C-alpha cells in the first residue's frame, strides 16, 4: 500500500548539510499498525512528515495506492491529504470556538457534503471514539484525553487510508495514553485502519504490529 | 406689521419653497419712527441689514413695484442650475447667481476649507481603520499559526483559511460602519439642533448619501485588504513552519 524508495531529506544549514533521512526504502502494508521509534533527531518525525505529505523530500519516491504522491501539485496534495490521509498531532489543535461535533465535521464539510451528511459522519465517528455523550462540548469542557479523541475522530471522519500519529500521547498522562493506544488498536483490528505512529515510549510496543527503529536517518531495525 | 415681533428668518421661511421675495434697493431716510426692533440671526450679512415692509418702502421712496434684487428660495439644495435654466427659458435675461456664487469670497474659502478638512479626516480615519483591522487580523493569525498549520495538514484549503479571516475583517468592518452611522446620526442631530455659531452664520453638518456610501465602500475595501494580507502571509507558510514555528 505504501512503497517508499530511496527517501532522502537533506537540510541545507549553510556550510553544513544535515541528512535527516538517508536513503530509506520500506513498504507498509494495508491494515498495518506501525510504530516509528528512535532517539531524538533520529528522523522519525521527518519520515512521518514526508510520507504524510506535510513536507517534500530532497529525493526518492513515495507511492501510496499506486500514486507517486510526490508528483502531485500542492493543490492535489491538499486534496489527497483531505481524502486519503488522517493526522493526529501531539497538540490536539481543535478549534476552541467549535463544539466537538463541529470540529469533527469540518473536514467532511470541505469535501462538499451537505450539513446533514457531515453531522451524521461526525456523530458516527465520535461514537466510535467513545465521545457520543460529549458531542456538544467545547474544547474547554473536555479533558486532554477527550480533546485528543476529538482530534482522532477528526482524523478518521473522512475514512482515511492511513492514519498518522505524531507523538499523539505525549501530552497525556499514562491512563489517557493507554486509552488512546487501545483506541488505535481497536480501530486497527476492528476496521483494518492503517496506522503509522511516532512514539518514544517502550510500553507502546505491545499495541503495534511492527516497529521501525531509526537512527541518524536510517532504518536500523525493522521488527514484526 | 408688528415690528416688535418681526423676524426676518421667519419672514423668509414663511414664503415657502418657490416663493419670491422682493427686496427693494434704495437709499432712503430711515428714522426711529420707522425702526421698530432689532433682530439677530448670528449671520453678519443679514444682521447688518435693516428690514422694512414693501409698502413702507414704496411710500418713503415714492416708487411702485420696483426691485433691484430678487431672491428665490428653493426647496432642495442642488437644483439651482436647473432653476436658472428654467428662468432663462422664461426669457429672464438678468444676471442670475446661485447662492454659492453670490456669497463667494470668504464664505467660499471657508466652505472649501471645510471640504478639505472633511477629506483629510476621512482619509486619516480610513488609514486608522485599515491599520487597526490589519493589526487585529495579524495578531489573530499569529496567535493561531499552529492551528492554521494543522488545519492545512488535515486538508483544509489555504483559500478557505484566508477567506475565514477576510470574513472576520468584514464582520469588524460592518460593525464599524453600523456604529459609525449611529454616531453620525446622533452628532448630526445634535449639531442641527445646536448649530455652531460662525460670523457668517450658524453652521450645522449635512451628511449626504453619496458621502456615506463612498466612506462605507472605502472601509469595506480596506477591510478586505486588511483581512487578506496578514492571513495570506500566515497561511502561505509551509505546514511544518506553521506547526513548529
């Protein structure tokens, strides 16, 4: 499903060139739950940003569903992200002026669907993440874990092919982190959702199918 | 006529729109037997004149139905040229002047100064409004830079984000126009009831629809620019720059 070939990302810092990703080639299958691990500066977030079309690599190919996404224009990349990719960041970044339901139906609205369709889709996914009783609550009325669930619901509402999570539990306590990880696991097992997650925590390993370890921009270990 | 109660302004107003007042021109013997009172309109040109009835003047000067000046009161400002043309078509070939031409001189200069002041204050107000809107939207976009980055990341189009800030700027603008109109309405009423005294007469503001429309449209245009520039500047940043700074 995802084919990454010779991916390189080099930051030009004047006299110094930093190789954040150094010739990475890996495949990720549909329905896999993959963790990217490694020390700070190993390149795991950079890798996620390239594959998630949030940044452009220096060279290489990223093929998702037989489309070389690096050939897409900026406008096409925006549409691709909207239709096929979902993101959960460390910062929940839900809009404080909107309720949980409104935050979640925003991406559906962008696809040109009617308000009724948007609300129905948002309600369905909020139920799925366990926030059926918090739909009309604003950000300030939700705990950190609940806000992250809203962000996950927003990421899932357009039924993305791949869900990217960039240290999605870093701002949460252990109990809330486990709830989020169990939710990811459930989404992966029950609905076959492909998930690529960047994490530091060792206890996250038991929730994933595969761990890709990175060091100095290279894959050093690829464990099932 | 009861001279104690004579008020030239009331006298002129009583003529009504389209009425014609015959003002005799002559040097005449004016004695205390004829003068019956003093009136003031706070208008130098009028206050320096002596008013007598037409009948009295004719009896003093021994003339009948003669005048050196005819004043015509119109109901609407701005129709002077049309009436001048109508009079000309009626065969009146005498020298005709609009009130602006007649008063000319210093009053014309003062009117010009007032117009210039209006123009300068309008321009300064528009610049202040533009800067305020620009600063408000700039602060909003800078404070929400991370949020803008994440919205772009989840596939929200850059144009939609920019439009939302333009919409915000237009909201401030429309609210400003509304409160501005209320303020103008209030001030115009106050100054119409209590005109500002000037040597040449009392002055009160006249607010015309074209002036309001021009100012409102200018404010709308600068709000569009004030909303667009900062939001475009923030939204065009790369997603990662927006999110991580």
